[in-house]
C-alpha cells in the first residue's frame, strides 16, 4: 500500500517498463552465476546500451538520451534496487561518473569517449578512495607530475566499483604537492595504458556480482589530453557532483527497503506459528506498521528531493540528509525484516538474507552516515 506518487509522467513509466523487461531478460537469469564469478558479463553492458539505459544525460549527438531529467535515472535505480540487481552498476556509470564527462570534457574528449559510454563499449569507474584516504579526500596521495605534454601518475586506489571491467577510470590525483584540497586534478586513465594494473577483485560480504577492485598506477604516462576540466580543480568538481551520487544511493535505499517490506508482509501472512499466521500477532503487526510508516515518510521526502534535483535545485545538504536517512532506514528495515523471517532469514536463498548483505554497504560508500551528518552539522552550526 503506497500513496500515489505524482513525480513521474507517462514517459517515465514507459521507461520503467523498458528497465523491467531488461532486468527480467538480461539480468535475472544470470545474476546467480555472476555472483559466483564476482563480476557481470561484459556483454550485458552492451545490451544495456542497446536498450538505451546508458548515458541518459549524454547529448543526442553522441548517441545519448539527451535528458537532464534525473527522474529517468531515479526510475532505473528504483527498478534495479527492487530487483536486487546489485552487480550491474549502471547508476555508477550514468549518475556518478557520467556527469564528470558531460560537464567537464572538452569537445574532443566527448567525441572520443561518449559514444562508447552510451553503447556500453566503454565501462567507467571513479577512483577517489585510497588505502589511506577514504572519508578524508584531502589525504589523497596518488600523484600526477607534470612532464610537459603528459603527467606521470603514481599511486594506488582501493574499493573501486567496476574496477575489473572498467575501460575508463576517472582518477583523483594530486598535481600540486602542497596545494591541500586545491592541489588535486581529475585524470582519465584508460585500459591498456602502460603501468596501469588492476589488483584483486575484492572479496566482499555482499554485492557479490559487482567487481570492486584495487587499482595501481606505476609511472603511467597520462597525456594532458586526458585531463578533465582544469588542473587543481578536482575538489570543487567532486563537491559539485557528490549531491547527485548521494541522491542516487538514497533512491536505491528507499526502493530496496520498500521491496523487502513487501516481501516480508507476504511472508508473515503465509508463515504460521502457534496455529495462526504470524501476521495475526500484535508484535508482528506493529513491526510492519512501524516500518511501513517510516518508509512512507521517507518516500515523501525523497520524491521531493528527486523533483528538486530534476529542476537543478537540490543542494548538498539536503542530498546528505537524503543519503544518511534513507540508507539507515534501509539498514533498519532489512534487519527487522530478517528477524521476522526467523531462521529462514539467515538462509542465502531467501531474498531478505541477500538484501541484508547487499545493503550493508549503503551507509558507508558515497560518504558515510557520519560524514553526511558532518556536512549537515557544518551547514547549521558552522
Ligand atoms: C563496495 C564498495 C564500493 C566502493 N566504491 C567506490 C568507488 O567506486 N570509488 C571510490 O572512490 N570509492 C569507493 N568506495 C570507498 C568508499 O567510498 C569508502 O570506503 C568510504 O568513503 C569510507 O572511507 P574509508 O573506508 O576509508 O573509511 P574511513 O574514512 O577510514 O572511516 C572509518 C570510520 O570513521 C568514520 N569517520 C571518518 N571521518 C569521520 C569524521 N570526520 N567524523 C566522524 N566519523 C568519521 C567513518 O564514518 C567510518 O565509520 C567503495 C567502498 C566499498 C566498500
């Protein structure tokens, strides 16, 4: 039972159907295998491209969807979350890496990268985090030394989503040693560049089909033509794009919580104990009632954030509120729903068990809950 949502029109709902068909045909039949293999098939990226699911915001002249309307992205994220399709990181490609290319790339760079970005021939990743620097991006140690027509890139990144499959990685590197947050730049590192090595596909507790890897850069010659935007401006660019990243994660979190609540509502109606369905016990009813209320309240705020962002008005503070609130809600709901499944909730073959493991990262990546609260606190208290 959900309140009617008024932010989507017929075109968004038609797009939702396309996404659902894609998930049913191209993702669901393979997901279990991908989880075992630790990575999705390369070809599914191209299928996504053929279905128009890549580069929604990329200009039509490069083959993209040509829309800045974030609601299409929100639809895609919701459907992937509801399907539990945690392996194929289309939102990372579209909503997180995409804006760096569409907003900062020169015309020449756009012509080089965007057609492949849209077709699925170029899978992308963004590499900010390092073994010694996650929340505190000012501590980044990867260096790019100016050599005239190119930079020499040295350093290591970790926890990079799409790390194994990525053909193009936006790397945050220090170009001015003493420049603090003002001394970092964004460099595009491409598959095959000498000295660019991938480490292990990391062994995670959830999101098993998603390739998350370490990346190493040893004296990589990155041509100046691969600098994104202006030198030493990375921090400003990152701050500008993180609001969308955080909203995207929040949208997935709310949809995942709703989905698990639906699954659990059905489960407690069917499962019997003490001669009647669990759903007849007051404690269970109150659990479901509380979670449904929290999910509904969250939905209202998030839909407002999606609308604001589609109109280019969502600020970093509200995006941070959406991120920590929705992901913490997801964590709470999934945990309580697992409890309501009893022992079956602990079995991997049950949807709720996967949701528990896949969802746990949500309060950590894209900025932890604590960092979100820091951002909000700073805006209110200085
Ligand atoms: C599956 C996965 C995928 C990821 N994908 C990517 C990716 O594609 N690209 C990328 O660049 N990174 C990625 N990350 C990295 C992720 O963004 C970082 O792990 C995250 O930002 C936290 O950084 P950290 O792990 O270094 O933790 P730390 O920064 O060491 O934090 C440890 C703890 O201290 C808390 N803490 C830190 N500073 C403060 C503070 N000032 N006040 C209060 N508490 C604080 C944190 O909230 C956390 O609880 C991914 C991580 C995972 C696990």
